[in-house]
């Protein structure tokens, strides 16, 4: 079996897990709509619905801090397997529960699963896959998320919310089976000094070509050097109360030293910025509040009047996720990021300006009032979903060096869940106070600030090994192989 097939098999476990989280993000819209129409078994207030929608982020923070402990102690594979358990339990609670506390419990379990998975998923792809496939594999996460949201809405249109929950529970179940059949990460085995096991795992998933052997040997040699340095520093140290305090202080000083290293704080700032752009760009707000947004933008009174438009947006999100794989394969990360970011900011701002102008009654033609706002919403969806959504997974998976990957991923993704809670809880208040058009201006300004930060700090990462990316943050020069070969060919021509 070719290494690519094996890598695709391993990644499919993470992709299905993420599709399950997509279903969890889309499920509240199904639940709220059916309970409102049926009038039971429980009546939800606006306060209830806002908490059910956003409470995922509360346990997500807890999961963010548990995940690196599980990754470091038990390995990537077992940590990934554990992350599917609360996801499955959440769907079971939805099937059995008929009260607000039950719904909140289910959402808390889904939040825990989300928090456990978020730091882990990108690391899995970065460590299991070949650099030339890494961008495409990471791009499948955006497809999975969008597909999960779309499928939960689709199933909810034809099934009861309990039956929808049962169907959605298939994602974590299938993911469990695939994860169980996958090997442990070679990078984690190397970090634990289990070099022979690492060689077997690496050969199984990546093959035994010359480039792969060089990458593995470089990883093992680096780890051996670090282990030798640690052994030297630990030798002749007696276990006493004084030494315990000293080791604790040394540990704190070590963490502070790590925070001061360029190869740590630059990737952390980049990852945090990317996650904030992802969240405030509308990754989850459109899925949860899409009806409200479309009613305001299209000037419609009833949610039924924007049903087909909402379906179009859902479909576009999924199609864009597929197309993004090809963009990630053929275009550089920075090119995609800043083109997508600029177009997203411009489209959000244009929607806002149009709504303000319409309210000022500057447009009278009916076709303008119907065609232009929907065209702008389509432009926004394309701009955001073709670049910023898939790049969120790609960049967070590529920028951290192996030595600090667990700590860095935890630190950065700990900003995702608060951003999720803040964006989801404040959105209705912004919509009611300054309108959707005012909220879009706020989001445009937020995206502009963090895109500028990434423009300054982010190096190009496409088709580069994780070791080469780490060196670029350390300030070591990177020579593009294509450019180097071009220069060598020119030199040969001159000599001839």
C-alpha cells in the first residue's frame, strides 16, 4: 500500500471527528427550529438558546488544557481516541434528554470534545503526513467542518431532532474505529526516546525513501542531543526538599525562557491571530445566526424568506472547502492568506455600506435591492471559505516546532474557545444595538488588525519541513530549492 493511502487513512479519522463537530455546530439550529414549531417537549427562552449555542466554549477551554497532557503522556493516537468519547456521549444525552439542563450537559460534552481535539488535529496531520501533502490534508478539515454543518441542517430538515442526533453520532463511532487501527506518531515516539518503534511507525506511514530517511534521522539526532543535554544537567542531583524547590523554580524559569524564544513566541502570536480571524470572520456565527444575518442583509421579514439563500451559503461553504485543497497545493500560504483576508474584509465592509445606503433610501430599483446584497454575501462566503477557513488548520499545524508543539498549541487554541464564546454571545447584542451592518464593520476592523500582525510575522511554509520552518523563526536563512536549482542551471550555462 502506498504511503499516501496510509496517510489518507490516518487523516480520515481526524476528518470524521471534525465532521462530527461540524454536526454539533449546526445542530442547535435544528433543535431550536423544531422545538419552536412543535412547542415541546420544552419551551426555550432567548436566554436558554444563547447559552445552548455558546456554552460549548466553556468546556472547550478545559479540553484545551487537558489535551496537551494527554498528548504528551499517552501519545497522539490515544489522546485522539479519548477525544471522541465525550463527543459520542453528547449525542447520547441529546437522544435521551428532554430538558434545558440535559441540552446544556450535551453541549458541555461536545465542548470538551472540541477542546480536546482542537490542539490535536493539526498536530496529527503535521506529524503523520509528507510535507508535499500536508496542506491538502489539513485542508480536508475545513471540508469536514463545513460538511458536518451542512449535513446536520439537511438531516434536520427531514428527520426529528432526536433522529438527527442519532445519525450524527455515527461520526465519532467511525472515527474511533479508524483511530484504533492507526499507528502512534513517530514524532511522539522519538520525543520519548523509543527510536526503534518510531522507525517502524514512520516507515509504515511515510515510506522508506531517501528524503524520508533523512528527515527521520535528523529528528532522532536532534532528540538524542536534547536527551544527552538533559541527562548531563540531571546527573549528581540529590532528591531533597531544597532540590525540589530548585527544580520547580528552574521549571518556571525554563517556561519563561521558552516564551522568550523567537521559535516559540512568533508561532504563538501567528496561531492566536489566525484563530481570532477564523472566529470573528464568521466561522461559527454564520452557521448559528445565518437566518438573522440574511434577513437583515436581504431585508426580509421572515426566516422562511431566506431559506433557499441559507442553503446556497451552506453549499458554497462545502464546495469552497473542496476547492481550497487545490489552492493549498498550487499556491503559497501567504498569497492565499492575504488575498482571502483582504477580500473578506472588503466584502464585509461592502455589505455594511450597502445596508446603510439602502436604509438611507439611496436605491430604488428592485433588482438592485435583490441581486446586490445576495451577490455580496456570496462574495463574502467565497472569500472567507476559500482561504481563511482552511488556512486556520494549516498554519496552526505547521508553525510550531516539535519541542514546544504541545505547549504552543495549547496556548494558542486556548484563545479559540473564549473567542468562540465572545463572538457567539455578543453577536445577538451587536445585531440588536448597531445592526448586522454595524457588527460587520466591527468584524472587518478586527480582521484587519490581526491580518496585519500575520503579514509581519508569518514566513512562507508551503512544501517546507517542520524543521526548516523552525529555523526560519530562529532567523536562519532558507533557500528555496527551485530558486537554487535555477541559479545552478544558469551557472552551468555561463560555464559552457
